[in-house]
């Protein structure tokens, strides 16, 4: 064994967490309400002087308090073995914990460990995960619920994006869609965030959207109406992608017959390893896969983008929606995330975290 390897096996893996408040560039409106900030949980994993970073953004509807998560963080990963054994132990704990470790802690820690492993081995995380490079996977730009004028201003600020995601469930949905169609030739999809409360209302709105050229509809009905989705699907022609309804693998198994695809977010499933498994099973079941985010910084978006090679669409514009990103390294070109060749996630901290 050479001396470098001996060093790594002797040193202790160190994990730490911190809270950070992401500030939106514009107020962000969805069917759950409008907000100006999002709390996010950041995790650092350090071994032998090399640090990996992870994140789990916490929009209020998830119901987590970032300070409570930070205060309890140390309880979950104590007495770790040294060196690479510590890394393997943490990944095993995350996979096997089921729900005993809160999902945001699993997510941010899993991402930090993958970033660390990439940095230690000199490989981009997607190569570690054996996910192919993404080719021509369009990234959508999100347009929240707002006035028509605000929406048109936001479109002017985007450059190169050819796919937009409209958040619906406001009182001017149709007005915004018609104004969007007049302003641009770009494609669009929609996310109702459970905002339609009957089959009739959802079918009426979706059939209007079909006439306007919409590509797919995300989460049209409340989670409580999951088993009524086929009644809706019989009345419409657009693919239904489920987000809030599918949090984990067991939900996918249960709801596969009721949808056409799934929105996979790292914070929902608890990190990259679980997300990869969910994607594999979704694709095998013939489902479309959208890789989504929770208005994360570049850290969470970079991690999710490592899975792009297996995705049909990616919705990872979070870094573009905030103005105090604590990381650099994510860039967009021609409406797609640029895939990096640097070790780990390809990001670097630019704020004290
Ligand atoms: Mg969604």
C-alpha cells in the first residue's frame, strides 16, 4: 500500500451541516403560495483535506425546519470508522435508514459524499454513477404564477431557453399562456402543483393547454386524488407527470398504472443513489423521467444534472432564479446545462458555508 492510500485509510471522515437562505431574484409564485426565499441545508464531507458539498433545499410545504435539521445532524452519523470505510458506512446508512434519517439530511449528505468521492478519484460524479453523458436534454426555465407583464419581463431575461415550465393554479392561467404563445415560439409544459380540485376542472384546463401545444402536465390533481387519475387520463391527450404524488420507490410501484412519467427530485428520494434506482425502475416501466429541483443553488442543481443522461427532460433552473448562489460552476448554453469534466460535481463554494 502506498503512503497516500495509507493516509486516506487512517484519517477520519468529517461531516458537518449548516443553514443558508437562498434569495429569489423575483418573488416566486406557485399554487401553494408566493415566497421570496428558500431555506437550504448544506453539508460538507471532508477526508484527507478534500471537501465535498451537498444540499437539500426546503420549500415550506415540505414541512422541515432547517435549524432543527442542523441541530440533529450530528446524531445520525456518529462513531464513523476512519477513511474510506467511513464513506461506505455513511452511504450504507443513507440507503438502509428507510425514513429514520430525515430525507433532506440523507439527500445533502449523499450528495456531499458523492462530490467527495469524485474529487478524491478525479472523476465527475456521473462517471462514478455510470450514467452516460447527456445529449440534447433540454432544461426548462420556470415561470411562476405572476402578472402577464411580469411573466413577459422574465422571458426577456432568459437567453437560449427553448422550453418553459408554467406554474399554474393562479387566477390568470389562460391569460398567461396566451400571452406566452404570442411572445415566443418556445415550447412549454405546465405544473399545476395539485392546483385543480376536480376531474372536470383539470380536464377542461388540460384540453385548453393541448390546443396551445403544451408538452405535458405535472401534478394536475391533489395527492388525495391519486387513484382518480385514470378517470382524468381518459378525458385528455397530454402525458401526466407525477411529482408530489411520488416521493419514493413504493409510491412509484403503487402509481405506475396511473401516470405517464415521474418528476424525480433528489430531496424527495434522499440523494443520488436512491434517485438513480428510482430512475432505473421508472425507465424500465416505460415511464418518462423529468429530473426536477426545489429551487436549489448550484450545488443541488449540479448534483441532479449528473443524472441527465437518463432523463427525458431536466428542470434544473434553480441557480438562475436566485441571486445569492453560494456556489459557482453550473452554466447553461442553448437552453441546456453544460456538462462539466471536472472531479466531483464541478462546483466550488463562493460563500462561507
Ligand atoms: Mg412539480
